[in-house]
C-alpha cells in the first residue's frame, strides 16, 4: 500500500502535467488570436512606420512566430508544473506555509521590470513631445508661415519670362501679398556652395559658404532681418553683389558692422572672381535644427538658376480658396503641366518626420507596456491578498480599519514601484541624452520630467492595486477566519 506522501507526490505530478496541457491549449488559442489581431492592425503599423510588412507571405516568419510561442509557452507551463511537483507532502499535511523565496522574488522581479520599462517609456514620450514642440515653436530667423511654394524645376518653366508672367498673374489676387523666387528655400536640401576668402587673405583661409540664387524681393518676402547694408534692388547692379549671414561674416574675418562694402574672392579651379558684400542678415536656420547654423549667402543668380521655386507670401488663412485661384493661373500660363504646391512651414517640418513617427510609436508602446505592467501588478496584488487572508481577518478583529488594511497592502507594492523608479532614472537619462545628441538645438532634461514619470508610475500602481486593497479591507473577518 502506498504511503500518503507518495500518493500526494503522484497527485502533484499529475496536476503539473494537467497544467502543462492546459497551458498548451491556451497558448495555441492565443497564437491564433494574436495572428488575427496583428494582421488587422498591420496596415496601420505600415502607415505609421513607412514600412511594407506582410508577415503572412513569409513562411519563415510564421515558423519563427510559432517557435517563439512554443518556447515561451513551455517555460511558462514547466515552471508551475515543477513548482507543484516540488511540494513536500509532510509540509502539506502539517499545513505549513509553502512560501518559496525564489517564487516570490520572481514575481516581484517581473513587476519591477515591467514598471521600469513603463517609466522609461513615459519619460521618453515626454522628452520627445517636448523636443518636437520646441522645434515647432523655435524662431528660425525668417517667416515660415503663409508661404506658398510652387516648384518650377522643369527646364521649360524655370526661366525669367515664365516667372514674370506667373508673378504678374498671382499679384492680381488680393490674398497674395508678394511673390519672389529662388534656387532653394529654407527646409529643403541646398547643394550650392562656394569657397570664398576675405580681403588680405588667401585660399588657405577659404570659407565654405552655402549659396542660394534669389530675386530682388526675397529678403522682404521671407522676413529675414537685415542687420547692416541693404537688400537687393533693381536700382543697383547687383550681379556681383552678395548678402551674407552673421556666421559667414565672422568666419571671413568681419563683423556685421564692418562687412558691408568689403569684397570676397573665389578661386576654385576655372572659377575666379570677386563679389561685393552689400548686406548682412541675422543668422537663420536654412536647414533643420539637427544642424548648426552654417555660413550662408544670397546672390542674384551667378551660381544657380534663381527661378527654381516661386514663393508667394499670403495674407489669408483661406488656403483652399487661394490655391484654387493659383491653380487657375497656373493652368492658364502652363496648360498641360501638372500643378504642384507645398507650404514652407510644412516642408520644414518634414525634416522631422522620423522623430514624429518615433514619438507616435513610443506613445503606443507606452500605453501597451503600462497595461501589461498593470496586469502583472494586479495579479500580484490578488495573490498577496489571498495569501494574507487570515492575517487581514485577525487585524480586523483586533480593530484595524478598512483604510489601514488597504494601506498595509499598498505599502508593499509601492516599494516595488519605487525600486523601479530608482532603476529607471539613470537608464532614461542616458537613453534620452543619446537621442537628443542628433539635434544641434535641444531641450534640457529637467527634473520635473523625472518627477512626472515617477509620479505617473505611482498613480498607475495605486489605481491598479486599489481594487484588491479595498476589497481585502472590506472583507468579512468571520469568513476569513473560518476553519475549513
């Protein structure tokens, strides 16, 4: 006849095997549901990340998904099976507590890990949002609002006659304040540059100055601030004139006050000549804020075709109406040529498309991670309340209030969240500092961001465990202490 301990041991093994089989069925069902959900949200994900993923068309990917599900499921099912089979029959019959340090530590460790990841993602979401808002609101040194761009990149279009006809037509509309043109405008790549050196210097002192060929009224149309000298004008012969920014003046050896009237020379291969500085404008960001301000100069068309883009400054917010009129003028002058347009502020903002996608992705991952962390904490709170049922009953009989019981249970979990905050703080500081290094102009990691991410984690944890804590505090102590 089998001893009671052997019977209990076999029963534990049988229970463990049943648990593994049950987990296997749940795992298979979960895989099917997960594949259906992924397939349904994949178009949205592709649109968000600018990718073209079709995982159902790749058998190898499906194989890896199934394999990963199998492996994780085995780990999830084998652990409780071994845990059940490891029970000592004597301890069970004596009703000794079956607490194991390793099991408790594992559960708490997982909660700490989940909240560490959640806190890091909350911190990242705040920093990314703050940086994107800073980029959007930063003064660039020119007026980027209400600037309509019409590309004339076709060789048939980008000439003086076509530009003049289009400009005259557009200025008939009261919604358009002014019209000009340029070979490049802020927010797009500018490939034109030239090496210059100042008076009394040689080619060894060359300064690489980015150039944009423009029409006379571009400085006024885009609202650049003239610090000294004058803008281009039909009154003067500006074919050899150049307007430079402060950085170019400084690197050439001048200041904004002394540069006007000076000549700068270029001597590169077969190109030789000199230009006269007619004006100095305040530094501005021609490129995205990933880059520092570079030496820049405007000419009237020596090094590039100044009719590449038409820029119309609008004085209305009724963009649909004005675009309709501009399109009519375009078709009238250029029948058969496709009409295209953009706005300068939108073109400039496209430089941060990757960061905007990152912000959206981090926001979604933050929500998902917080939900997972809450589920883990909720399960641990339920388990802890169940394990301490009799302790809670005794405390209530001795006069403990429902609030006191809820505080007692919540205090243990708050320790886990605080540990997660301590672990997350250096990680999030390092990670976001690395991300911000790609910007020449960036926000600082203020203390309030650390405080906000930590407080949000504490509030989320309190909300998650409040149900179990209040439930335990309001439980009838008679039921808790009843002998089975």
